[in-house]
């Protein structure tokens, strides 16, 4: 029995190492290259295929950062999240601050969503999701 557990543990460690390596390689590749598609685009493609609509095609065009007006870029980021360059999608200091402020009052005073969370929210509304599942995805 012990031999089987050791063998299982060996293969489990190996599988986790392979999964982590795949994640790390993907992360490093898309750190420097543009993401070829968004998951919402893939979902729409699959839904179109399942509906036998083979003419559907997602359209998008990546734009170089220097092709966007600097004032527009600063305005968009400043309007939503001045701390955007300093976190990985979740501003934990802002979330903690919002929790502290909201717990001190009877009604929520403010939120702490980031640009990343706003984009997810927009895609979820576009896809028509609602309720508890949508809120879980925002976390």
C-alpha cells in the first residue's frame, strides 16, 4: 500500500510540475507578445459554430501603445485607477481600505475595483451573465 502511495505522490508531483511549467511558459510568452484572442472571443466563436453559423468571425486589431495619444492613455488610466502600473490586476491596498471604510458605515461608501476587474465586468455584462456567478468571477 505504501508503495502505491509513494508512486501516486511521485506522479502527482510530476503532473504539478508540468502544469506549473506550462503556465510559466505561457505567462512569459504573452508577457512580450500580444494575446492572440480573448476568452470571450473564443466563447463567441464556439457558440457560433454550435449554432452552425460558420460565417462568424471575431474582429479586433491590436494597437501599439505609442499609436494611442498619450493624453488619452493617461486620462483613461487616471479616471479608473492611478495605481494601475503598480499591481497585477488587484489593488489589495485599495480593497483593504474599501473594506475598512465600508465596514464602518451602514451602506457601502466606495468600491476598489481595478481596470482589470472593470474589463471582466464589461465582458460578463456583454455575455448576459447575472447573479452570484458573475460576482464570483469578479473576485
